[in-house]
């Protein structure tokens, strides 16, 4: 079996390399046509996709997936519409390939340009979310990259149908079908093969829980766009507007609890608490959120005592850790200790306090007076995202088409020689 899996990786990788070579100079018009064609195909086949998704949901239930994972897996017509809209949004974006990132002239007569180029072949390993099949395929194609997709076993049927629609778009546009490939097996050995495929894959993007990302970072020989847990914090400063704070906290936690941008910890300034009481905690309890806290806040009926590991934990559920802090510096220190460098929000009307929060924290996304659930490439105007990168090399934050490019230098002289 190991030999068969290895042979399959070689076959897929070889096709991806050939496709990437062609995509590197594919016209914007063909890429646009492929994405629009795929969007039409997905919408036209939405009932078949929903039927496949029901099969996957049954499979997921049999595997005892968590409610958060089941939510990520589940599609309905509105979510399919979201996939279609994302494909069209990516299609409409300017082509990132060939952008002049910088240019300058040297005293020696040379003209130098730094030009955006495709990465080559991207490997995406993800859990549950069948929409990633479309999002990752679209963004990689837009940036001139071939992509090898390895979806979770629980989303196999849905992802297979969505991938088929993406291939239809490629065919209609006259682009290589191998530009977007889906691993056609649930065999977990294929994950290991992808992580070792340095001859075929230029970068791996993991999108999933702590276990998946940890596995990828431990075992990958291919470079990885790091995407750690979304341990997202909200700090309610004493200068926060109460009405804004109440809206933002509830939305950050409850809009969708299973996404990486969901708030997992609320830090409340003591002066805010003295002024407004436990209103933010009471709002969360009223919304059905389990509030795990300590000290003074345990006096609020319905709260439960936090365990030591509840701070710095990604719940992906209707659970949140809450703590009182003494000012913005203590909030910053808490986030630096327990955060995952994903997304943090501050609620304040003070420009000075917000500036301090923004300057002293180094998470990929920092937000003022808005929900952490805006940590999303689509909401950033990228059309979609392949993930939220929390590392510091190459890509950081939402990884869209622009971030899936590298660059090269073009140097022009006129018989110029070096003395």
C-alpha cells in the first residue's frame, strides 16, 4: 500500500509541476473564465453537492466529530452561494502575477524591477471545510500556481464534487486540468507523502485544528505557511463605549463558534467593570455561552470556575474564558503569554490606548472596535483566503492571491559593465 501511495504522489506531483509551468504565463482572461465557469457549475450542481454533503455529515456523526467540526463541514444553499460569490470575487480581482512591486534606477545605468511571480505548486491540507476546495483552488489559480488539495476524510464526497466543478471550469477555459488536483483517497498516508514531496510541492498550507497543524510543522520537509490555533482575545478598556462593546463581544463569540476568528478569551478592565458591572458576562450567559472565569466574576450567577488551561485554549464552542485585568498593559501581557498571534481586538474610544495595544502586540491581525470574526480574507476584500498565517516569514494574516506569489528581479542595462 505504501508503494501505491508513493506512486500516486509521484503521478500527481508530476502533473502539478507541468501544470504550474503553463499557469505561470496563463492570461488573466483564461483564469477569469475558469473561475466564472466553475462558479456557474457549482451553482448548477448545488443539489448534488448538498446530497453529497448529507452523506459526509452522516459520516462525520459516526466519527463523533465535535459540533464545531460538524458546523465547518455542513453546507446549505446560502453557504454554497457564499462559495460561488467568493469564486466570482477572486475572478474579478486584478491579476497578481506580473505586478511591479518596486522599481528603481542605479547610478551605474541599470534599471531594476521586482516582479510578482507564482510560487509554483501549493499543497493544501485541510479538515472538514469543503469550501476550502473552491477557495484554495481559486486563489492558487489566480496567482498562477498549481495546487494539490488533501481534504479531510469527513468531507470527501462534498469536496470531490466541488473539485469536479473546478475542473470543469479549467476545461472550459483551456487550462490544464491538473492545475487543481484533489487527492482521490482517504488514506492518511497521503498526508505524509505530501509533507515529504520536496520535488513537487513548493509550500504546504495546513488548515485545521491544533493536531493537524502540529503534525505538519513537525514532519514537513516542504516549507510551511504556519497557521496555529485561533486563540483570539478581546480587551474591553475602561474607555470602551458600552453599546459598541456589547455588540462586538457577542458577535465575536457567537456568530460562528467553530471558526478560527471566534473570540476565545475576554479581558475586562477593572475600571470598565466598576463602571458597568458584569454586563458583558451577563450578555454572554444570556446567549447560551459557558463563561469560565475566576475571582470576582465568579459571583456572577451562571459562571463556572476556570481551569488553568482555559486561558490559552481554543474552544471552538460556545465557551469563553473571561478575566479582569488592571489596564491595557496587563491585558497585553496576558495576550503575549497565552495568545497564538492570530487576532486580538481592543474596545476603546482612546486613540492613545489603541495605539499602545497595536504597537506592543505582534499578532497577525489587530482590530479596534470591531468583531474578531472579521479575521477573514473575504472580509479583507481578498475574495477568499487559503488560511490565516500566524508565522512571520513570507505570508502573514489572511493568505489571498497576492500572498501566494513570490518575486523575481528584472535588470535592464545598455551594454552596461561592472568596473
